[in-house]
């Protein structure tokens, strides 16, 4: 495996880490399998495109606006759809179906506004490149890795060291007990939705800077979120980070040696193999 493939994999993996951390935070705090998570990335990407290519804003401002817009839209969805559904006794499966419906509506709305053709926020712009030996790394790639590390670290520190973060972790561990001791669980859950959506929206804006924006990329983004989240479950935050980088590198090896058309299938295969190995390991421990 060449160094260039490794670097490219780390860059893509950094985006997967932000996606997966947001998805896993929402799931572990609410028990809600958010099937609209890929639509958050899609929203961030398209709003970033509008801010940069149509409104003429700089790349940094475009990513921030895309992330904030994605956060606002999906927090409203959480407050107006998902959490009221649960308060009325809806099961998590019903909520998941509701989120799938919201994802479909979001993608359709984006198609109406922007069309379904592939877009590129960087059209006519060539990003400066750092050359180290045979390895080429653009400044955008460096920014993606740096922003991912900063946001993931900041999220971890927030959860571990602040009163609000400790409340979120308490609600994750036992929602009913957290409510019993006076923690405002609903408000914390909305905050978790906001953090998760901001991470995914930022990933969408950064993805828009790196490559083409594809109308159908919400579904694959959801798949990567699920795969990396499950890979990271046994190992916590370190596992999520390692799982994202691992998946990004594996996908780039596939693209370099075979075809980009195999990428999503390989992601699913990685998930299947990991779950199978986990089940085998648990069975071996059981009979020792």
C-alpha cells in the first residue's frame, strides 16, 4: 500500500469519524436509530455549496454556515417530530421510520432547490498542495484532518469535564434515574441532537470542499456512520476514531486497486466480518 493511499484514507476517515461520533451520540443518549443522519451531511454539503459558489463567501464561512443550517433544521426535526413521537409512546422502530421519512423529504427538497446534477463548490479553483516526497496533500486535506481532531477532542472534553456533559452521560446510562434526580433530560437530548447534527453538517461542508457533491450521497453516508459506530462500540471514542480511519483506508485501497463502485459493498462487508468476529469471540469466551 502506497503512502498516498494511506493519506487519502486518513482524510476520508476523518470525515467518517465526525459522522459516526454524531450518530453514536444520538443513539446512545436517546436509543434512537436516526436514519436521517445521512441527510444531515447532505444538507451541510448543499448549503455550503450555496454559500460558497452562489453567495461568494469564503470556504471557511461556507462550511460554518452549512454546519449551522444542518444543525438548525435537524434540531427542529428532533423537537417537532422525533421527541414528541416518543413522548406519545412511539417505539424506536416507529421513530426510525419517521426519521427515514424526514430524510426522504429533505433529499427531495434539496433536489427541488438545487437539482440532481453533480455540483462542485471548487469549480475553477485548484487547492495549494504540500509535496513530501511522492506524497501530495492539499491544504484542504490538512484542514479536514485538523478540524476533525479538534471537534472530536472538544466533544470528548465537553462530555467528560463539564457539568452538562456529565448530565448527558448520566442520561445515556439511565434516562429514568437521570430524570428522577432532576436532570432536564429532554433539553440535554436536544443538545445531543445539535452536537451530532453539527458534526455531521461540518463533515458535509468539508466533503463539499474536497470533492463533488452528489445528490444521492446521503444513503452511503448513513451506512458509513453505522459501520464506524459499530466498529467503535467495544473501544469507545478511540474505537470510533480508529474505525473511521480504518474504513477510509480500506475504501481507498479498493478504489486504487479495483473500482469505486465497490466502496459501499466493501463497507458493508467490513461490518459483517466485524460482527461475525465479535460473535465468535463471545462464544469462545462463553465456553472457556
